[in-house]
C-alpha cells in the first residue's frame, strides 16, 4: 500500500511541474512515507526524516505514523516542514507550493493535514515513466479500498487508516484499462481487507470478473484477505477467471481458538482450515501463504502448539512469522506483555524451521511439472539466471534463453526445489 501511495504522490508532483531526481542527495524535496504497524517501522521513518532535515532538505512525512502521532510528530521532529495523514496525500502538491513559493529564509514549517475519515483522492494517479527494463514496467498495484473495520485487538490500522472506504468499480476498471494500454501485464488489487470490497451490490468477485475481461492484462493478484471473504462466490470467480492467480495470502495469526477470540479475528481454527480446503479443492497446487503472531499476551505453550499444528494441517507454501509487540492505542496494548522475549524468539524459530521443511516438501511436489512464469528479470542471487513467478507466487529461477525480455511469459519445467525458490529449465 505504501509503495502504491508513494507512486501516486510522485505522479501528482510530476503533474504539478516537479522533477524526479536519481537520488536523495540531488533532491531539494524528500517525502518519507511512514508505516506504524510495528514500532520499528515507525522509528525508522522518523529517524530518516530527522537525517534529511539535518542535511538541509525540504522534508515531509506522510502516512500512518503521521495519523498515529498527530501534532506530536512536530515534537519529535521540530523542524519538519509538513506532515500529511494517509487519506490526505493528494494535498501534498499544494502544501509544497506554499513552502517553495517564498524565500528559503522564511519558508513555513509544521504544516499539518492529519485528516480523519475524509474521502481520499488521487488514488488512481500513476507516474508516466520511461521504460526501465525492470518488472515495474509490466506490474502495477491498484488500490481498490482503504481502511479496515475488523478491529483486531493488536492492530492499529483502523485507527490510522480509518473506516473501510471502497472506490467506485468503474473508476478501478478504467484505471486498469489505462495501465494495460501502457504495457502493464499484471495488476495487484490492494486493500487492508480486500475481500470486503463492495460498490453497492457489486462485490469483490464481481470486480475480479470485470478485470478478467481487460485485454492486455495477463495476471490478477490481490492482497490482503480475511477468511470471512472466502465465500462460494470467490471460489466461483477463481474457477471462472483464468487470469486470477492461484495464490491467496490469508493471515491466520494463531491456531488457538482462545487466542483468536481474544484477538478479535472472528473465526475458529476449524473455520480457517475450511477456507484453505476450499482453495485446495479447486486446485491441489493452490498456494496459500499466511501471517502468524507468536507471543501474544497470555499465549500458553498449549496455544503455541495449536498454532504449530494448524500450520501443519494447512500446509502453507510460505509464512511470515512475527513476534508480538504492543502498539499504543490498541486493545491488546492494555494487556500484560507477559510472554518473555526469549520465549517469543524460541517459538518464532520453531515455526520458521517448520516452515522451511514444509516449503521444501510442498515445492518438491512440483519437480517435473511445467509452470507458466511471468519473467521479472535477472535473479538477485545468481547472475547467471533470470527469475519470475508462477501463478502460485512461487519464485522460479532459470537460465535465460536468447532474446528474453522482462514481462515475457515462459513455460519452465521444474528440476529442483528449495523452500523459497524453484529451479527449472525453459521448454
């Protein structure tokens, strides 16, 4: 979401006559887009802004940390030029104009537009860039909704992003058509709880069907999902839309019903596994990835073992495992953070080791199969290979044939499997 909104701000500034430069050392203006889902992310953003101010840059901070901190951000960064909340980034060009339209000696500081539940604008702005020869030329994020109404106990997103707000479907479809005309082949539809999308009676499965019809688009991805959205209508859309990738990122967070209830997740372990089973019934190779929190307040060893057991039953293709840390203002922050740091680390390492083994097992089943791979470019780990992803979002590395280009769709036979990557040969 932050990548997408940073692109939108870039497009708005370019339209206002500004120019992008190669690096921050050449820039007069630098904007830090902040995240506050974890304390470390917030601290990194504020630290970066402080360094930019010390270097004499016109500096602004946008995003979730601004909304969480409010006016206190100016106590943390006394010489900050401006701070803009996540629903107000479209105001940045006019704020910048106020700053640069006066001599440097009298430039205003501490301009704030925190916003609350305003209807956002600028979500569909995309910068027009010269081809870079990278995957950014052919893949794009598209925001379909912002905010979240789930109110999970540990999560600050509803407080900083506000209530759910969905963009009109015709606006989204027009945006994707425009991207396709620019050569984009893969779109990823974004929302904090994207399966909740609704425009009147037009729901998320309907949106998938409409994007499926757009010429030039080869693949459709989306993130992030909640198990409550894994309906029969979604399954039918997966079945009928061959461009919709066979991958679902479905955060589970815990395998203990007691902990799930305390988290406010609104499903049981059995209901979660039922959602996964629906996807795998559609396609046994369907890829399911997840998020897990270890060390939530009051999580016992028994609760942890339930999480471990659920992950084994779900056979996740990948998992992002986090050690619980309280966020100020959330419901869980009022609870004692009573799982020791060392114990959180132990549980984290156990789940990582389990997933490493499980990843190898899952990927080994694909050896000998042929995968359709959308080429992303040279591999980051091996200069002799290129890589891309299959429909299940698995990384596939291969020796590049002559004349290969980013965005090509290749058929690759898998010859070797690792936990995080498949190795193959172009057929």
